[in-house]
C-alpha cells in the first residue's frame, strides 16, 4: 500500500459534496459496502440507498437526506478500506461539520446505527430550524478571520446576529446568521477588502445562533446515543483539538451546532502531529482542495469508488 498510516489522516466530508450515484460502484464491487447500504435502508425504513444512487437530485439535496447520504457513503468507503487493510490504523480522523459524525463513527465512538440515527435527527432538526427561523449564509473570499470577526460584530444587532460559520482555509470563509445581518456583513467584508462576497442558496443558517431553536432537542438526541472509547483519535470542529472521551464527544457535538467549524486550525493541528498525507473518505474532493491551501505540500488521496482503492495499492 502506498500510504504510511503513521503519517496519514482520514478526512470525512460535509454537506455540499453529495451527488446522485454516490456509492453505486462501491456497492457493486464490495459486499461490505452493499451490506452498509442495506443496513442504512433497514435503519431508516425505506430504500434510502436507491435515492443515493438514482436520485432524484432535488430529493437527495434536501438536508434531511443529504446529511445521512454523506454519512452512509463515508462509512461504506471506510468499511471497505478496513476490510482490505484490517490491521492498519491512521494517525487521526477529522470531519467537516456533518463529517465529524462520520469520523466519530469510523473511530468507534458510536455504532453505525446510532450514528445514522443521530445524523438523521441532526438533519431533521436543522431543516426545522431553517423553516421556523430562516437565515442566510455567504462565502467570503480574501479576508482574514480577525478582520471578518470584526466585520460580523459590526454587522450584528441584538436580534440579528451574523458570525463566522466555517473557517475553511486561508482566504475562504463562510458566514452565517440572520439574513439582514449577513447582507450587512457582505457589504462590510467588501469594504474591508474581500475579493468576493457570495450569498449561498440556503435558508438554514448553520453554525449560528439561529440553531438555538433546536439546540435542546439536539442535546437530547446526542445524549440518547451510546458511546464507546475512541479507537482512533478525532480532531473536533469546535476547538480543533483531540476528542479523547465520550464526554468530549458529546460536548463537541452539542457545541458544534452553533459554533464555527475550525477547519483551518484542525488541519494545522493534524499536520503538527507529523501527518503529511490526507485521505478524503466518501463523496467529492472538497476537503482535499482546502487542505492543499492550508498545508501546501500535503499529499491528497480520494477514497470514494473502486478505482480509488486500486490507486492505493
């Protein structure tokens, strides 16, 4: 195998990486992947894998389906990896937003079934929050975090908060919150030197105070899952630090709902451990692109379809 697992971290993607057909080739070639999709269908109570593999896209792109789809594909791909290489252990895991739950399930923090139920609950709650209190998100390019924090603070009002939601990589940040505050922050960001300020086509203001509406229900869902010791360390989104215990996991998952995703700091923390290779487990190649802008000399490998597994040999 090409990878030196002692210097390799596995990354798990978040919302936005989904695509119709995800996992289809994997399930066709590997029985463990097919079993994973069948298990998801049984847990969710309908032909969920058919939706992933055949669409329609509009239904797959509904948050309540997008989040579980990404989780299932990531875990199917990771299970295939473990079937082929049962004795190898990566140095670390991390996941972007929703992807943190995929990373935690892969690490053994909770079972696939508990993880999928938790992801489905997360998606349903976030959709409910977006319907009850619509907000906005925007991508800001070319402004550093301290400047953008100041811009967001100045654009916020008592009942209209906007804040940094995703610190994706230097020069690429997403802000989130009440729509009027997001619009004011976009103007402020441009005045502060942003190259671009682009509104995102969403009404769910993820990682913002608008998620407070469903925070109590999310906390209850997190507490209802059964947890185990992590077999592989996971870098959490909220503090960009190692999650060591089940209490750490619960606290990070709860706080993540309204906190920024510290992806830049997370990748830097993993790199500081001596990791120079990153494997993106599941759909898409978004995280690999972000990593290259954080650690320019990092090696990136996708792990999504059968060809990707062949490329590791």
